C-alpha cells in the first residue's frame, strides 16, 4: 500500500513539474508578447486576431488604432502608415460586433492611441453577448488579470507554441522551420506583423474578385429559401442602443482622441438584395445609418466618411468577391479617400450621401449573367 502511495506521489510531483515547466516556458518565450516585446527570440504572429490583439496592444509601438470587421481585415499596416502618415496597429476582427470592437479600442487608447480609424457597418450593432461573458474574446487576457494570465501560462496550446518558437530560434533550424511554419499545426506562423490576415502579395485578385462571383453571391442570398437571413439580428431600436453604448460611449470617454469613422463601400448589390428580398431590413439599415451620421457629425473629435455611394466603385462588380467584400484595389482607394477627406460627411448635410445611396438603389437593375 505504501508503495502505491509513493508511486502516486511521484506521479503527482512529475505532473506538477511538467505543468510548471510548461508555464515557465510560456512565460520565458511569451509567444503572444503579452509581458514584453520579443527580443531574444524572433517574433511570430497569429491570424487569430481576437487573441493576437491582446499581445499587439502590449508589445507594439503605435499612435493609431485601425478597427473593423472582415471588410477591414486585409489592410496592411505599412500601407496605412504610408497613406495616412501614422504609426498604426491593425486590430480588425472578422465577424466582430460593436461590443468587442469598443472593448479592444478602449485597451488600445489606454495604451496610447491618439487616433482611431474605424470601419463601421450596420451589422456590428446587432445584439451580442455582454463583453464580460463573451465566449470569443477573453477580456481577462486583455486586462492581464490573474485569471487571464493563468489561462495563458497554463495553456497547453501556448506551451506548444512556445516550444516551437524556441526550436525555431536555434540557428540550424531557423530557416527550415520558418518556411514550414505555415503548414504546421501552430497558430503563430507569420514572421511579419504586416502579414496578419493580409492577402499574399502575389494573390490573384481577378480570380477571387470578379462580377461572376459577386452575382453568384447575390443570387444565393436572395434565394427564397435563404432571404430571411438578410435581416437576421436586425432590430432598429436595439441597434441604436448598441451604437449609443459602444460607439458614442467610447468617443465621449476619450475627447482627446480623433476618430476617423467610415462606412465601407459595399457593392450596390448588398442594398439591392435587401430592396428585392427584405425591404424591411433595408429600411432599418438606412434609418440606422441616418441616426449614426446625424449623431457622429455633431461630435468635435469625429470625422465621418461615407464611401457607399461612389458609383464607379460600388457598381463595378469586379471589385468584389461577394456583395460586400471589396478587393485590395479598393482597400488602396479607401486609404486615399481617408487621407484626402474627399468623401467626408458634411455636418450641415449629414444624410446627403445616404440620399445619394438611396437613389442609386432605387434606380439599379441587376444585370443578367449566365452563372455556372
């Protein structure tokens, strides 16, 4: 009996030693750069932006935070910096809602961001879980609470990432493991921060962004069996409340921060889909953005830009991969427009661009194209 307890004690001690050793490895390597920038070991980055952003905010120098959804995810920080003359930190998160975005932006502002560039679309204001209970965003990790630090240090996944980073730092293994990283079961595989969720530089734009794909997406979302999803989660009063809480609340708390907010250049087919298949959703969207425009343009630290009624762009379906996601060519245009202020909303006429969009939607006729 005594031998059994002795073996059990040894097993427990060995297990404890392994766990503590893994935690020590994660702390020393710090793949997320949550405690310190990476100096001794080359830094690698992950496309899991909801986690990666927590480390970026702590480790990177920046004066400007760039936020948005998948419509802003492919921008490169170097392009933002060059076009706008800033030192940016891209924090865009695919499928993110206003609660998540406001929370992450608050962390970035607290770390020194004096300017925020915010891609804002209607979808982010749909109802979502309270940020404290959000299953997709660890607020404790961002706040570096005891719970958040423990979840990081005692994560088997982070221990694996740390071990891989340590091996990758050894001179004989550095080059082959760096080349192999994108194909291995590790998250932290990007050697350049500029590549986080960015399209490859040799990406074939015409293959993935073209009118055929855009029209196929339009046909799909307006099919009678699926068109009900166009308005899923949309409720005018709730969305206005979320806008007031997450956007206006954040802006009011930081009067010394400049906010450049823009409505992204959806293809015209996004609004035409609502017009034809869910007109009540279109009314919610236009009413909501009217409220947003009227409220934001009255704030002294906000510049609102509306890119939704730029006909040469939004009517050219070759610019899109579906009805909303625009190509890197349009990304470059967005940065140029932000720099020039060409499409900044006039506070004296806050709904003028919205009125132009409504006219475009009313007049548009979907082209007939034979789809495969």
